C-alpha cells in the first residue's frame, strides 16, 4: 500500500469517526448545561428522599445516631399511636370537603369570567390574586382573626341579630371553617378551567342551540364533557396539595380543638420537630407518600370511564 492509499484510508477512517465524536461532544455539552439542575436534584431531592426512607426504619431523635429498628415505626403507627387513625380520618375529611368545593368554585368563576365583558382582564386578575398568597402565614393569621369568637364575621352576625358562632372552637365545625381558606384560593384551577373553556369550539354550542338545548343542558352535554381532561388534572393536583396542606391549619388551629383539625401533615411536624422523633416522622411521611401515589393511580384509572378527549379516546 503506497502513501497515497494510506492517506485516503486515514481520511475515510477519520470521516467515519467524526459523527461519533460530534455526537459524543454534544452529549457532554448537554450534560454540562443541565448539570446545575442535576446536582440540585441529586443533593436536594434524591439524597433526602433516600435518607428519609432509611430513617423511617430507625430510631432517630437528632440527638444521637440513628438506630435501626426495622418495621417498629410502622407497627407503632398502626397499633399503638392513638392519634394516627384520628389524623387519617381528619385528613380524608379535609380532602373530601376542600377539593370538590374548590374545583366547583373555580369552575363557576371560570364560567363567569369567560364572558365578553368590559374590563374582564381586570376581574380575572382580581379573582386570581388569592392564589398568589397561598401558604402565606399572614393570610392564615388574618383568617384566624376573622373567625375568632370576637372576630369580624361574628360582629357582622351580631349586627343582624344572629347569635355568634364559635367557628374555630367548636370541634363539629372547625374543619369546615378551616377548609374555607383552601376553597378561597381557587385561582390556579380557575385559570386552567378558563383556558379549557376557550378551547371548546363554538360550533358545538351552535349545534346544541339548533337541537333545542338550553344553557343547563349545554353545560352538562358539551361544556363539562369537553373539560374533563382539565377536571382530571385539577383533581389530581388539588388532591395532592390538600394532603400536603400545613401552613394555614397549623397557624390557625394547630390541630385543635380536640384534634378535630389534626391533619396528617401536622402530626408529622409534631413528631419530627416537637417530640424530636425523626424516624417515626419519616415513617409517617412515607405512608403519606404511598397514600398520595395510590390515590393518584386510582384517579387516573377511573378517568377512563369519565374523561373524554378530542380524538375520541379515553
């Protein structure tokens, strides 16, 4: 093989390797760009997640090294902790009350704000504002002052000669009163419903009017079926958020009166930061995580029977 043949062979070999080298370099460049997120995910999310799983099988009090105890924490919560089952019941009540009311309110307001009115964008902004303050301690304190025994709500009731109500001190109604602040922050769901309403073709309503359908019939036969994908998304997200609600219930009632608002999130906080039982708190957190995953899977499974999509699929 002469020098010319060797040179041509060398060029061909390099030409074959070049795409692989470029592709490899692009992969490294891509990894370099996402490295801040990747490092943050590994250090701030994945490691704490795995550490909490390990701690859930230990006796860990922050004051001494974790001591492995196996399933003791999980057995304790189901058999010995008297607050556990009460907290589970209260949390599911909270989810059942708050989520449907919040989504119903969001849908009704979205229907109103879908009208072509003057200054409609201003009204949409005003209705969205409460969601900006979601989780705010200041809003929770304000809510407590509104519904306390001598609060503004009872003062208004007294002005119209209605006896004052112990909104936050009566175990029978405290949870319902507390859920109002959750319902009040409906802005995010409302925006999604409003976007869904904008995507419904006007031809469907025109066909409905020709068939003699009134407004209520159009809502049940056209609007709601077309919104079911948005309903599913809002239902899943708001259910997850409801399970994790902590700030407002903790600031307003701290789980009282008589544990009637003792949500699972407050129980986790108490065990971890009040009693310094971090291992037990980690076990409770993983149980909540399992409950959220299970309920989310059930919602997605059930959606095949009621969620409708434009392509005709379910």
